[in-house]
């Protein structure tokens, strides 16, 4: 028996260990060249590992959640039975979907050494193999579609856009799938018949998040400060600017204005735009403002970075936010865009609540949390008037930023937002 061992590749400078987050094959499965075998994760990105040969899987180098060293055995493949097994696999697939033998190799969204990639559902021995096109989807979407017995090619409307969980929901609700699957998707089920516990392994990005949050809370003495901001004038300005936007361009949200306010406030309070090296015992106050932006994805929280935010206009910041948020959710963001932040903004949008206590994105020393905008009656000149207000819930590393300096920084952000014309003055 001729065997071929695929090693854990070196997927980034300085990366010594990689975590297995999902296997796409089992022992005994027939695989073909370029078929995705596993998803692995570094501290920054998830990477697909493809097969470089045809054959049958003999052994796997670890289980989901295991940490393997770069260069260790990832998977062993028997080459001697590859021809007949692959042929039989293709013949068997005729009972479900015909396979276009001219289908291209899986599309890489970005270079695998440095990126998170959208998954491509083009494995020949999958019962949902695609006819004449490739469908992009994240691993969680593809897995869910497989569990619901849905062919992703039936769901995809745009070959250039990945299928999302919302697309699966809409497909099911449209009545094109089995009624039982609709119940499973949208939660229409008899709760009394499903009361069993579910154990979920903490792996991949969720493990990275938990470790980083634990480290930040354990080593950083957090000081939180909450301030109410009157954003009535800001909202009026934003509405007028969006009204004049050309068709097809992104609308401005509150975040670009807030980021601009932080950039200007940092000029007066450079101590908050800093990083703290616990080991060396040094503080670095950064001249450039690289703004981290906490973004929720299907796999968990990620922080893409808007580099050199200090040099961007509000419209430029808005465009960068839109581009980075979309690429992060679609799994296309690169390692470069997930590192190097000097201060972070965290926003839950309409779900922002009244107050939050954001955790600092270590090694930074400050994070600004945005809460939702609400209507509030306030007294002006003795008369009640309706104003739009929101809270900023910010946290600071008390080893580096004193309480008074933190308050002054937030008050400066407040001054800029409550008089938004100042945001356009250098």
C-alpha cells in the first residue's frame, strides 16, 4: 500500500501551532486533488487545507480542537486505490446530481497564507455537487445546508456572492424545502419533545476569543466611564448628507462620525491611543490612529482595523467600514486587516442597549462602546423638547490612563459629536 502524508503547512510567519477547527473528510473517504480536507486556524485566520493527491483517507492526525505543530502529520492518504475508488465515486454520484467534469478548481478568495476564505462547495463525492457552477459559502453555512439536505446551487442567486444563513432561511420559508426542515431552521418545533442538553466544544475562533478576553480581564484593571451624548444635530446632519449621496454609494452611519471624533480627541489626549507591553513594562503612544472595529460574524467576534484613520475623511471612513465589515462577515478579510489596531470602537447597533462594559482589546489601553440612540424629553429654556441621545460606554486600562484623563477624553468626543461641524475642521 502506497501512502502519502500531508503535513501541517507553515501558514504564516512566526506561526508554530495550528488548531484543527473542522474536518471535511473521514477515514475511508475517497478524496481527489484540490478537495478541501480540513479547516485550521491560527490566532488570526482560518485556512482551508486542500488535498494534493487522489486516494483514500487512511488516518487523521487529530480531532477537532486539537493543536498541531507546523510540520506534523495532518492526514494520511492511500494512493494505491485512488484510481478505482475515485472512478466509483464519480459513477455513484450519477444517482443524485450529474457532475460537470470541467468544473474549475475551488476558488480561493485570497491567498491561503494570509486570509480567511469563503468555502467553495465543489467536492465531487458530495451528493450536493454543483452543476456547471461553483457556490461560495462559509463552513458553518455549508454544514447547515448539508444537515438540512439542501443543495447550495439551488439557493445561490449570485455566483459572485457567498450563500449566507439568511439565504438558507429564505429558501426554507419559501416552501422549496421539506416542511420538517423549515421547522428545524426557523425554530418551529415542539419544545416538549426536545429538552436534551447540547455540549459544544470550544474550538477555533470561539477558543481564540475566550482566551483573549480572559487574558484581558485577568491582566488589565478596567476603568469604565459612561457619558450621555446629545446626537440630535448629528442625526440631522447625517440625514442631510445621506440625502445628497449618489445612488449606489454607501450611506453614512453614526460610526464614521464617532471615529472622526475619536481621531480629533486623540490629538489632545494621546495617552488613550497607546499600547502597553506587560513584559517589557513600556507604553507606546502611537502617532497614527489605527482604528479597530469590533464586528460580529457567524463564527464569533472579530476586529478588523481601519489603518491610518487620522488621514481619512468621514466619507472615506464610511467606505472603509462598509468594505471591511462585508469582507469580514464573508470570510475574505486578510491577516493584515486584523492586526495593528491602536484603539478600538465596539458597537452593537440597534441592540446597543443603554449601558455596556466593553473589554479592552489587549494590548490597547482604551475601547469606546456605542449604545443605541433613543428619544428623550429634556428641558431647554424651561420647556420640554424631544432630543436624540445615546450613551458612550468606554473602558480604559487604569495602569496607563487615569480616571480624570479618561473623562476628559470622552468629554472631548462628546463636544465634537454635539457640535458636528467641528468634525470637518482641522
